[in-house]
C-alpha cells in the first residue's frame, strides 16, 4: 500500500484454505519497486494473522527482497523477538548476489528463530520439461471440474472462479497449471465445502437435508432429498477416482522430470524461489517430525 506509517504492508488474505481465492489475489499483484520495510512486514504478519499456538506445529515466514533489510522504523530485532515468542521460523531470501545479500543484512540466521538465509536469481527462467503425462493430467483436470455442484448464492461465481484460476495458472506456464491440477487432486488440500455440495456433504452428513434448494442450479431445484443425495454421492465417487488418476499420473510425471534433470544436471543447478522454498520447508519440517515427500 501507499501507507508509510503501516510500512507499506498490504494483507491480501488471512490464513485460508480457499486456494482459488488466494491464487486469484496472487495473480492480481503488481510491483514497481520502492522501499522494503522487512522488520515491519514480519511484525505485522505475526500480529495480524491468527497463528496456531501449539509449539509442536511448524510455523514459518518466508520474506524475499532485493534491498537493505534494515529499512523502516521498526527494527527487525523487535520482529524477531515476536517470532521467537510465537515459535515462528523466519527465512530470508535475497534476490541477487550472496555477498551483497550479506552486506544488506539478510543473513539473520539464529537471530530470527533458527531460520535460513539463501539467495536466488529472480530473473532465472524456469524451463518447463514436457512429459508424456501432461496431456493426460490436463484432460483429467477438466473431468475433475465437472464433478463440482455449486450451491449458495455465491456458488456459481466460485465455480466460475475455479476454471478462471486454472486458466491464470496456465497463462503463467504449462508447468504451473500442471502443479495446480496436482494440488486439486489432493482432497486434503483442496476443499471447497463453502460452495460445492460434494465437499460440503463430506464434511457434514446432514448437509443435503438442511440445504436451501432456492440456491441450487435450476436442474436440481426440484429434485427430492434422496435424488440429491444420490447425485452428490455419484459425483463424489467420480471425483475420488479422477483425483486418484491425477495423483498417479503426476507421480509418473515427477519421476520423468527428475530423470531429465539428472541428465541435464549442469543446466539445472540455478536456485529459484520455488526450489529454495521447497528445499527449506522439507529440511525444517523434519524438526517437527514431519516428512514431506
């Protein structure tokens, strides 16, 4: 934002499981440079988001930038003390040369909760490695979208947003769209119970009995409760089968890509935001007895 007193910090979303909404907001971001108040943004995120209080859970902040870390009136030490009190690990990612990042104070390390300091080339282009499984996953993703049944007064727009976000990811890159499809195949990660009847019925077995029929598509408004339950169950079975197929195809795709990267190791050693975040999360999650495949 343009509010200097607030450290130019803008909160896009609270912690959320609505991945479509979050993706839309991220694709809507633009930047034109300017001051980077790192201490302020860390402190604000710690105090304005509802963090889990359990010491057993992995809580993490990633902050990336390419200017001096010490800008702004709120010292990073105050933010780091807050992070330690809440058990949040702060990882810093400098976009540029490693020694320059150290000169610009991004190497906080243990000062900020046992975090990690790394550097990336923000201009590095991530090459999509085509695989024999790509077209299969895209086809399955279309079938997956057809298993959703909108309800509620905003359900139709949410369903449209699902397809729209698919397209936004595809416009970024083919690989990005394929990763989104993989996430959508994971029922534990991708849940739309606020607008989709199948997910809602999975969360609440009495959902269909309590449903306001006036908010349903015209083709379903006059269905009996038993008919609706049958339709929801049928779509749920279809969805589970498609999600399983996407998961299996994506596993094969990842194996294919890993093999290609081994062949071209010399061309694939540049750190990007994606590779570094993934690497750091896998390492740090182990401290909490978590294993991320």
